[in-house]
C-alpha cells in the first residue's frame, strides 16, 4: 500500500512538471513563431494523454490545471478553458476506463477536436465579426493544427510509459 501511494505521488508530480514545462514551451514558441501567424497548442495533447491514462477525478484535476494554464496564457479571466477541460478530463477518464481503451487514435481525435474548439472560441472572441472570423479561421487554423500535431504522438507515448512505470491503471493501457 505504501509503494502504491509513493508511485501515485511520483506519477502526479511528473504529470504536473510535464504540464508546466510544456506550458512554458508553448508560451516561448508563441512569442517566437508569432511573427508568421503560427501558434502551437502543446498543452492540449499532454492533457488528453494524461486524462486517457488516469481515472475520472485525476483527469478532471489535470483538465482544470491545463485549463487554468491556458486561460492565464491567453490573458483571459473568463475561465472557459478551465471549465471545458475539467469536464472533458472527467469524461475522458471515465470513457477510457469503462468504454474504450486508450490508444493513439483516440488521443489524436480528441486533441484535434479540443484544438478546434479552443481555436474557434479564441478567434471569435478576439475579432467579434463573423466575416473576419471565417477568413482568419480558414487561413490560420489548418497551419496551427498541423504544427500542433507534432506533440500528439510523443505526448501519448511519454505518458503511457509514465503510467506503466509508476503503476497507473493497467487495464486502461494497450
């Protein structure tokens, strides 16, 4: 029992450190790649892969943490990402434990869908005009999504190794 608590604590510390590191990297890349209109969403694939390998409450906690980081990074006090990711983290933890197995396809689809939602909300609330929103979304979304896909596979396999190594839910993992 003591080893299990130690493994859980170690696993959660690694996840928190990973989220904070990737958040810092995302902010640095945003300032470096901003001149060409490119933005890489790196926190979302990390959050999705963590939520797929953990249970509901842990997925909800890391969704809340990822959402707060993203809201802080965008400079918005609304908290819509925190609420959205909290709900998605809970459902991902529940679905991956009871309905489907965590695999790379699930991670890619959920990450792409969340990037679509976050990008759409962020773009619309920054321009407030549907015509400008459509043109900005059409021109920039696909480039940002393709740039963000570089984080999908490494995030999944890194968190899979952490889950195996430190006693995550063995039933969840392929």
